[in-house]
C-alpha cells in the first residue's frame, strides 16, 4: 500500500511540477508531508538539503531519497519512475506539437505567460525552506519567539558575503556548513 501511495504521489509531482526541479519542491512537500504524512517537515528539509547537494535534477534526487527513506529499493524505483514518466510523456507530446506549430504567434505568448507562475513556485519553495531553517516551522506558524539566531546569523553573513564581495556561492555554502558545524558542536546540539 505504501508503494502505491508513493507512486501516485510522485506521478502527481511529475505531472504538475511545471518549471523544473525547484518548482517541484512544494508539490513533493504537499504530498509527502501534508497529504500522506509520511515525513515530518524537519525530515523533509533534511532530505531537500541532501538532494540539493547531490549531482542531478533536484526533483529526481528528492524522489529517489524519499523512496529509499520510506520503502527501500522498491520505493526508489517507483518514486523515481512516478516522477519521470509524466514529464517524459508530456515532453514527447509537447515536442511534437511545438515542432509542428512553433511559427504560430500564440505559442510564444503562452510560454511567456507561464514564466511568472514558475517564478512564484520557486519563491514559494525558497520561502518554505527559509522559514523552516529560521523558525523550525512553516511560513504561517512562524513567530519571533521561535527564531533560531545561529541560522539567522549564518544566513545574514552568507548573504552579505555573496552580495558585497561577490564570493563564489560554493565557497559560501561550504563555509556556512563549517560555521554551522562548529556552532552546533559548541552548543551541543
């Protein structure tokens, strides 16, 4: 039963995640954390962190990690296939029609109209992860009394270094990891 839940959850993710991997994060969260309650938000956040660090598309990495975490190798296969199959079929169909009708002006208009929705989905995913990192909760339950000052400091320092000194993002990410590890080791968390 769990394998079927996972397969259908990731079929929906693959079917409705327009705009790439980061746009899929809120959909995966909705299915795995909210609808089926198979993971907590903290577990999901950890999973997304690992999926972002692993080479490859984040939606595929996320589906693979969720599948492995919840159902082993069978879960890996079904979650990954569930995430890939709808996109594969849709891309085949769209490629056929795009090749056939690419000179029609309305096609370019529709593609331009989709851009703001994709940006909104990516911003939503970023806001969810930021709220979880700073408040250990979702955006609607955040309270200033629950703020995590170590994470806020690391975030502010990283943002400052990226914007002011134009440092390499990978260096800032690695440095943030080292600083966070040291802080947690000192605090005993």
